[in-house]
C-alpha cells in the first residue's frame, strides 16, 4: 500500500482514513468545504462522513466496496490536505 | 417560547435543536448544503454542528451564548426546513 499522507491515520475495519482540520475563521472553513465539494465533483469520490462546525472539519474516508485503502483514497486524502492549505491562505 | 418547527426536536442542556435530513442523491445533498451556507452568510447564524454523508445531513442548532432557544434559532430551523424542500425539487 502507498504511504498514508501527512496528518492522516488509518482506522478500523472497514479500513478508513480520518483527519480533523482546524481553521481560524468560518470563512476558511467555508472555502475548504467548497473546495471539497468541487473535488468530489471532479473525482467522483465522496467522504464517507464529513462533520463540521464553525472552525473545524472532521473527514472520514472509506475504502470503496469494502476493499482495502488504495491509491484512490490516499490520493484523495492528499488532495484534501492541499485544499486545507489553500483555504488557510 | 415559540413552537418548534416540524420535524425538529428540542434536546438537552445546553438547549439544542437536532434534525436529520435524508436525500435521494448527492446532488440534492449538495444543493441543500450550498443553501445552508448561503443562509448562514445571510443571517450570521451557524449550526453548532453539521454531519453529512452522500445522502444525509444531520444538523444541531444551539442557543446563542448558553441561553434558551428563541425566535432566532427556531426561525433558522424553519428556514432550513424550507431549504430541504427546495433541494428535493
């Protein structure tokens, strides 16, 4: 399996990836959520769950069809990391 | 206190309002989330927590500053109900 991107932890059964993102202001949270929605439209990949408040977003990614985490999920996680950095800028 | 809008239940301490919205497709979920973000920008009110997956959105509203639920929160909940109906259309 490819390396798990920075800040993400592999969890449980079925295999999932979870990460919490924190932001200074709602505007950043909103920019991140908008970017996440656009990324989902582009890739056809959707987080299994997204849990957010004003200044945080918790994301859980699940392996497709009960399989193992693969390049698709790990690449998706890495791109979400990039979105979070962009949202903070 | 004004009447709790259809489908919402008052919960706990601090007082909160919770409702789960279910959708047929991600497109509806997305339309609902976009509408919710626009409504937050318009009103300056933000859910205490939003938890969503592809076809559901769970929303928790909390009373401002630890007070009681008032017209602001109940009105916000009623407008979120309207958004969910619009998203399904």
